[in-house]
C-alpha cells in the first residue's frame, strides 16, 4: 500500500511540475484561436520570399503588423531592418529578434504553396528564391508572439522590443543594424532571445544548448595565379587549376592534422572557377571558402595555415613571389553564437514546465553560423539565448530513422517545415520565455 501511495505521489508531482502556468493556458488558447490567420501569414511569407538586403515588402508587412498592435516602430535601420517597442509599465526590457531574408534556391518541395518567386542576386542575375532556412517560420512565430503578449498585457510589466532583421543569410544584417545604432535607438535590453527552426527535430519540441551554440563563420576568397598556355603543351605553363586542386586537398589536412582534435573546425571550398574553354590552360583560378570554428585561436590558426599552404605551394610550382595567391576575408565575420548559461538554464525550466520535459531536448553545438551573436557582443553587454524549434513532421522523422535515410537539411530545396504544431510550439515557447523574463 505504501508503495502505491508513493507511486501516486511521484506521478502527481510529475504532472504538476509539467503543468502550464495559468497565463500560458490563456496564451495557448489565444494562439489556437489565431492559428488560421497565422498559418495564412506563414504561407504568404513562404510564397513571397525576398533575398538578403532586398526585403522591402517583407519588412513593410512586419512594420505594419507591429504598428497595428500598438508598437512604436522605427524602420530603415541597416537596410530594411526595423524595430518595434511597446512599453507596459516598469519592468525588464526583453528583446525578441527574427530574421526576414530568403535564399537563392529553386523550391522542389512540391507543396501547394511552394515559392515560385524570382529575384536578382548581387551579380545581377535572375535567380529563384526560397525560404529554405525557415525564416518564414521565424517571422510567423515573431508575429504570433507579439499578438499573444499584447493581448495579455495585463499579465506582465516591462518593455517589449521586437527586432525584424534583414540579411542574416549573408551575415551582414545584424552588423548593419548595429552600425546604424540599433542599441542607441531602443531602451537598453536586459535580455535578447531568438529561435531557429531545426530540420532534424520533430515539430512540437524545442532544443537548447547552454554556452557554445553556433560557430563563427569567415567567408574567404583566394585568387590562384598561374602561367597559362595551350592545353596541348602543359609543360610550357604553370597550371593554376592543377595547383588549386592540390591546395584544396591540402586544406583538408588543416583540421585533421593541425587543429587540436577536441577543437571544432571546418574548412569548406564552396566554389572554384577557372578557365573558359577545353583547350586553354588559364592564368587564374578563383576559389571561395567558408571557415568555421568556436575560438579565436582556432580561427587564427586556420587562416594562418591557409596562407602558408597557398604561398608555399605556389612557390613550389615555380611561380615568383609576385604571383603567390591573394587572399581576402570578407568583413564582417560572423562571430560564434555563445548562449548565456544562466539565461539558457532559466529558459529551459520554463520550456519544461510549459511544453513538457519530454519536448525539451539538449542539442550538441552546431557548425552553422548565426549573426544573432552580435546582439550579445556590443559595448552594452546583453545576455542572449537562441534555441532550436523542431519543424519536421514527427512521422517523417521516425520513417527516416527506420529506413536509415537523411532528412532534407536547412538550405535544401526540399526543406518543408510542418506548419502545425511548429508555429504553435514556437509561439508558446517564445511567449513563455518572455513572460518569465518579465517576471511573470
């Protein structure tokens, strides 16, 4: 009998510990009532994506939505960036950020609301455009959270700051907003939070990581020179294509043989271009790389290794000093996203309470990059936390696990988030996080 009482007590404690707060029950009901319009917004955003630095119509929609909710809105901050502020008495200032831009990809999901949009890339070429990273999900959750918090203003006190950021995909947007004085234009935030949808986590769940969350990213360009000539007489040339190929293979030894094995790092050659026709050895090859790491020391070591390898291999090939490769690194770099440990641990408990412990998953660090990192790296230090939002049909996750196949990743033309419950879960998690930070 005592054992039965003990089991009953433990089960009751478990149920109570995972029970939503009364205000979150109201937010959940409100979100359910608003869901049809939110899903319509999501599909509209999905069908009308805009490339980085060209988010004109998207930004106007976000600005108008916030204005209609009573926010004081400032637009044109670092391109099409905007911020909405609503003051609701004395209390903390909580900043919530979402990104707006899409990618130059042709969507191949087959969805009835798939994007057929076109845009002009920086090279002046017309390209297909798709929200292959889920920024349409981010913006829908952003709007849903704003709706929920404004509708329940009697449940919290403080200042809510909503930031819609441009150009996350090319790593420029946050830097542009801060160069335009973002933190000088708004009340000083006590916390900054954001989410990112996840292409492997089932919808209905969130993922977290205290500390190292996403890596730093450098975009590197390398010009490899040679001495061109006829394809039938390679012995009279110094072939930059062969030289570049040898360099690419050697780059792969940087991580495997030079970086400490317990330090994460990635060197990826994403583009190589050289030559124009079959039978001419060109004078030059151009490569584009991304470098990823978590520490400044590893970043510096990787860059130094690439400089050493390219120079020495060019000299070994017989090129003079004035023809060693030219290396440039795009500014700005995307810094590593390091979640504030105390803030993250605080939000994890909020998520467990309101979503259920089984729906809150600790995730490993990831080598993708996110310029949300900059929100915590200004002169005014602000604790930041970004968390993962599961976006995949749970049945599809189980199927792929059983069949041993991979799900479409972020940046895949086949990436297709499941709108419900992804959007509802995102709004619940973000609203619960904000209410907790407001002290409710």
